[in-house]
C-alpha cells in the first residue's frame, strides 16, 4: 500500500498547538496528541541503517506506539490475528452488533470507563444467557467483543462488534450447533440488552459512579436522571446480526479490517488546505456512493478526540469458552467434539522485524532501494531529550 499523501499527524502538527491553546483538554488527550505528532520523527529518536549490498543509508525513526495512532497498529494487529487464527473452529461464525441509543452516547463520553464497562458486560451477559436458554441454543458459547466508538463521520457512536462461533458446549460437554444461517433471535437479544444496560447504569448512578457536566449537568438530580432515561425503557435498541461469514477464513479477513482500528485511517484523509480537512466517509443509507466531508481542522480534531479511550480500558474482551481463564482447556474440548486439529500459536521472535515478516511477508530488513541487501544498524539516534518528554500511551 502506497503512503498516503496526508496523515493524521500532519493535521495535529499544524493545528494541534492552536487547538490545545483554545480548548481545555485532559492530560490523557494531550498525551495522545503529542504522541501522534511525534510519531516517526526525530523527537523520538531512531536508528541509522546501512545496506550491506548497495551502501544505501536511511534513518528509521521510532513509532509512538499509541493505540490511537493509525501508523502504529499494523504489527499489533498482525500479532493478534495470528493468535485468533490458531483458535478458529470448523463451524460457521456470526457477527452481532450491539449499539446504545444516541441519548446514552453523551453519558458514555463523560463516563467512559463506567459506561463502556457496562456496555461490555450487558452485551456479553445477553449473548451468554440467551444462548444458555434451552429454548434457544442450550449451550455455553464463546466469543470476543471489540469496542468502536465512532461512525463514518467521526461523531460519537458507541457500539460493540461481537464475533461468535455458531454453536457451543452443552452442560455435558458436547458440541451443539445452531441452525444454518441463524444464531439467536435479535429481538430477544435487544430487549434483554436494553434491560441489563439500563439496570447497570441506574445502579452506577445510585452508587455515585457517574459524573455530569456541561449540557448534562442537570442529570446530577435524580428526578432529572430518571426522566432522561424513561423513554429509553420503551424504544427498540439496535442489535444487529449480520449474515454469517462464509467460513473461518472470512472471519480473519473481517477481523483484519475491524480490530485495532482507530477512528479514522490515513487512507480516508484527502486534503488539508486553508484550515479545512477533507475526508472520505460512507453514508450507510447509500453505501454504494462514498462521500466527501469537509470540516474545519478544529472540528476535525474535536471529533477525533471524542474517541480517545482512557488508559487501561480494554477495547477487546473475551467471554464464554474463549475467556482467558479457561480458553485452552475449553478450546481443546471444542476441537475434540468437532474433530478439529489443534493449532499452535506462532511464537514471537526476539526481533520484532522477524516476527513482522513471518506474519505479513514483508521483510523490514530488506533494502528498500536495491531489494537485495540487508539493512544493518550503524548508529543509534536518541530522543531529543531524555527521558522522552512525551508521556506515551502504549496500552
């Protein structure tokens, strides 16, 4: 893939200082912006490399490693995908999306840790309990959920993507498959998800775990909070089960697009001129016609920062027989039931470049000029100051 003409770091370098001057930001948001601005620049230091064949010399600057940086996710995604490939089962896979209504998005933004934990818990409990019900599947399922907080236009749109094998383990340890092309009834999922989420949110409010400010400040008073939530008890919540994947390999192709994704990729950025940012977006009412949106750089940065997650908040979580605590044991049981061979995880080499090559087929040690020689480090370039003045978020 060719290098984009414009990337997110360019926008933040040009307009980030003015934005920070004009708007109060959390320490986390400031760290995020500084990290992306410094990514792969002399600020973070690097290494001078020399080709042992054509004597070509170039500098590889260090990456910031921030999980919100679009340039720093490829290696992490490749590593994660390799692990998931080893866990695939020979069965159909389903994709279920849980979305919270727009009035709750503002509450979630002001209470990210609490609200997103509730979102994960409510969606997971919904899937697990409906699947356990003998009237539906009657089995323990396993799945993982990925949090996305954005829509194509960068507005706040919190939702979970859940990828679920089409079956599970019965109480006596046998595999139960769901019907071909059908997993669980979305209407039942939607109603239980709505009840579990609102009950947990009301409990968090009663325990004083929620904070409100700005336009939501009135919700500090219990009657106002109850009135705000009242309509949400009766409307339909969006739980969408997409058509099943063609097979396990299609699951991996999908995951390659959706996991470790940031709010906007550099490939969607089209231009920055006269303080205006142009980017591609998809209107899902007309998905065949990609559109171009133009916003001020200030508005673009504001929208991007809506999706900065608190440090330590896990965006990908595992449940059921894929839960970390007993994943190996239960996956082995699933494979025995399905007569599937066990897969070994690809061991991670000491040198990250070797690991990257094994996963992607691209050799970072290969000379970019002659394509034959090996790039050897000949000099270390230290950061501008030590310790690095940018408190990087590598969570």
